């Protein structure tokens, strides 16, 4: 019979021996010797988001490379963390919790770039907060991370009482505001049929649209749409037609019975030339939607600048995309990848303005002069300053798109203050 | 001493050795992380953090808890459960409801530890939450088990699979149940209170204390698993597992005995769910999917169905491989040979291969229970008996 005590002793002895023999970490040691400051990227490297994360890490590396590996007087290196597991094929709460501790334990790490998923950010922010470690996300759009939303938010993410989290992408509230302003001010609509998909994202977005549209003086007719696949929503459209609505907004995700919804709207209210409709980025990137004749003329918003918009904008941002293609041989996977570069730029500015300590880097973002990026220097072509109270950007560029000829065509950028 | 008494004595001594081994390993890991590693050089610290971080080891303890809970259902009573993740979810949400500001319409503090400024919600002491988590999941075990345990084999497995899908989906879509936000849907419940034990608050960075806490939970589960197996109820479970008809003929009440295994097994999931929620500081519906149920089942099967220590070894190995093993071994191989394999992406291939090999060459698991080993090798025994009989006949 195997003796468990012996097994334990052997395992420990083996582990210690391996530790003594391990030389593979030597190169990293020199990087962590006090000379080089570490920025940890925290992304889901496995599963559905793997390509987007790979591209984001490449963009971040290129931003650092173009700066000569330095931020101000400090040499900077990147350490990649994976917050996903193969078993889930997506971000994993346990991996996020472990990464949070590892970020803090790595004493040379002065900032975290990430996360991609807001759920993972909810786990990492409080841990980083207690350690006074800066975190800048390029992709978290859940509003409650920075502003009052659900019960206890955002205070429950900041146990120290001070902020340590910022993001360079607009939260869902901004997108709702932008859509409401466009429908009221530019399309001249006054009675909005506001449908939400009864899910967290859709409800949050609809709340923001309703608040802004009402504030502007419009009337909002709000209801939820039936998200069960194939469910008919014609009665909802009949109702809003009777109430005098002159535009429809779909606050939600196309996956939630979007095909039938768009068809039902056209059947009852007419196509978009007769009765316009608008959707958020939850309807972006769906080939099925693009192929639907009923979707022709649909107004859409994208939180940030689309990749197409960045390239067409020219200047330094477009040159950065060209440099990326030259280095890696393909385009960045998504706009979010480019925003990873923006987050890295913010972190590097903070490091340059700091004394090289965690506290210094954090203070550079949340006190003193606010961190700003001009449209020329930002790799997304979007200029902004970070709000020191919330960590959100003060100016958000939304991209207005319209479905024309089965393509989501950029119309123009909309700035939301 | 009779043969039976001698056999019982041997099992008792064996359990004692394993218990000492488990306690020693936990104690050494705790002391190593409190006294040795903080003073060790960076290289040693990095090695342990990469290969055996306390976070990963604490997570392994949670997996052990889960696997032992499922072992009661599958290993002891022989009921195939493909939806055990549901109990993990239920336990996690009990922690979310009773240890956070989430239910902000209430303001209850019962020996809890709310963070300053976040006193709204319900804040129970961690001990009470652990007990309530176990009770709550046991009740759900009864609710689920009641109508399903009259089914057998494949049918039972399919129904448990259904429940394993329904409950996580409920959690995912439970942000508006008749106007009530019960689970906060996909956003989950964050900001759990830090556990306070006898006046000592286990802080965010107090990893040794967290590890010790979940190790004690796993230790308690090991103790109860062994005691249950050796008791009257445990023997009834084993009898049902071996031969339902024979057990019934011997007076074992089938339905009631199966029912109790389901309810008691669920407790492991509930307590583990509470422990996991405390470890990560929240509960998120994304975690609770079918794959988790299968991984827990694989831990039980690979370790050795019915044998507590086999299941502990199975859970430890698979959880470690899943959390850090594949990544670290992959890095080691890639660094040594200059390759660029993404080892974690081959996880299921390796798991599958391991399962196939185990089924071919060691069906009873790494450390099988003696009775299970005999059952699994029944054909070989029959062959031996046949040869012996033939030999006997031939010899006449």
C-alpha cells in the first residue's frame, strides 16, 4: 500500500529540488530586478476571444515597441496573463481571482491593462484596489464598474475608498445617450418606441436612451420584446403604431430573436425609409442581419471608432495600423484590439508622469493633472481626458453607421460629452 | 480477532495513515507559505507561485469537496448524476445572497462582516452561511431527487443532466423573476464580505488563512464521507450500488436510501459553492456549465469510485492539471525544446485520452475501493475460477 506521508514528503522534496534547479525564469528575474516596470495584460487567451486577445497583446506590444520600450525615464516590459481556461473556453472566475493575486504579488508590476470581460474586472478591481494598483481597461462596457448602477455599485469594487480603475471605451450608458441625441436632434423624431430584450445589457442601454430622450423633450413608449427564437412581436409594433411612435430603437442583442423582430417591425410599420429604426452595437457584426432586406437603412451606433474609421481618418492612427500590418502581416482583429493600444498609451503616460512606484502611477491618473490623449497621439484617433472621479473618458466618440447594400457603412463619428 | 474484525482494523489503520498524510500536507503547505517562502529567494518564490500557488491549492480543495459530494451519489450509491454543477451554483448563490450588499432592500447584520459603507443587504457570519448553504442544497437535492430517483441508469442520468442545465440557466436569467432580481443575471453577485472567524477577518491577501479555511472544509468532508460509508446508511448505499434487487430483498428501503444519498451528496456541492464564492469574492453564473459536472465526475471515476482517498487524489490531480499543470508543463516543454505548442488547448484531448486508457487498463481508477476493484475485475475472477474448476475436473 502506498504511504501517503511518503508521497507528500517526496512531492515536497521534488518541488524544492525543481525550484533549486529551475533556471528558466532567470531572464524574467532581470526584468523584475527593479530596473524595469511591468505592465500586466489580463485577457482571455483561450476560447472564443482568443484571436481578439492575441491581437490586443500584439497591439500593446507594438505601442511599447514604438515608444522604444520606455515610458518617460522608465523601461517598461509586458507580462501577459491569461484569465481563461480551456475547459470553459472563456474567462474563468477562478483564473481571474488567481491573476488578481498574481498581479499584486509581482512587486514590479505597476499597472494592469485589461480586462476584456466586465465580469472578470469585477473580481480583479477590488483586489488591485486594496493593493493600490492601477487598472485600465480597453473593453469593459458595464456601467456599474465606474458609476452608480446596481445596489452597492461602484463602491463595492473600491474597498479602499479610492479609485484605481479607468477605461478608454465608452460604457453602455454613453451609447444610449448618443443614440437618443441622434434620434431627437438629427432625425427630428419626437415619439420613440423603445424596445429592450429584457437582459442586463439591453435594460441598461434602454434606461440610458429613455433618460436622455425624455430629457430632450421627447416621449418614450417602452416595452420588452419577446426573445424566444421565432416569437412574433407584431402586437408590440401595432401598439406603438397606434400611440403615434415615429422611430423604433432596439436596445439589446441581435441573438435574442433579432431576425423575427426586424421582420415584424417591417411588416407592421414599414421598412426603414418609411419608418426608421436604430440599434446599438449589440446588432453589429451579424452576417444574418446584413443579408436581411428588412435591415436596409437601419441606423446603428458603435461605441468607439470602427477599424474602418481609424484607417480612413489617416494620420498617426492609420500609420499605426499600417505598422501593425507590416509587423504581423494582418489587420488587428477588432477595434477593441486597437483600444488595447489606447489603454497602454494611458498607462505609459501615467508611468512617465510618476515616480516609478505603484502609488505614483496611480496618483498620476487620479490626482494632479488629468491624463489626456490627443486625437493625433491616440492610436484610435480619439482624443480624450480621463475623468478623475469615475475613471471614464470625458469625451466619447461613437461611430454612426447605416446598413446600406448589406454593409454596415460608417456615416460619421458622433462625439458625446 | 476474526477475519472481519481484522479487515475492519486494517481499513481503520489505513484511513488513519491517509488522514495523517492529508493533514501533514496541508500543514506543511501552510507553514511553508507563512514562514519559509516569504523569506526565500525570488526564484523559489516564483517557482512555487507558478506551480503550486496557494490560490490554485485552495481551488483544488474546493474541487475535492465537490468530488467527495458527488462520490456519495455516484461512488457510494451508484447513481449517475450528470448535473452536479447545479449544487455548486446553489451554494454559491446562498453566499451571494447572505454575505453581500446584493439584497439591498434589507439591512441585516448577523455576526457578519460588511465592508464600511456597504452595510445594506444581508451579512451573515460565514459559519452560518456554510450551514445554510449545505441545508439549502440538501433541500434542493430532496426536491430534485424526489421525482427522479425512481428512475434508473440512463434515464436518471438524463434527468439529472436536465436539472444541471435548468438551475444554471435560471441563475443566468434570474434578474427579473416576476419583477424580482434574484440572481442579478449574467452580471452575477460581487463584493462578498470577507469571512470573519472567531473575530479574525481573513483579508484579501491572507491566502494562507483562506487555504487553511477551505482545507478544513475539505477535511471535514473527508471525515464525514468515511464515517458515512462505514455506517449503516453507507452499507445500504453500497448494497444498492452492487445489486439493487438483492439489497431490496435484504430489506434495504431503496427509494429512501437513494434519496438520502442525493440529499447528503448535494451538501458537498453546497458547501463547496459557498467556499468557492468566498475565495473569488463573488458568484457568477458563467461558471456553471455542463463541463464542470463532467470534470467532477471524471475526478470521481479516475480517482476510484467509492474510495474517499482515491477521489481526493483524482480531484487533486485533475484540478491541478486544469488550473496550472498544463500551462506550466507546456511552458517547460516549449522553453526546453523551442516548440510553440499551446498545451492548454489540448486539454480535452488529453483528458479524453487519459479516460480511454484508464477504461482500458485500470477501470477501477487510480486508488480503487477494494470492493469496486473486485467488481471491476469480476470477469477475470470468473476466468480464474473457471480454469481452477477445469483443472479440478481434469485432475479427477
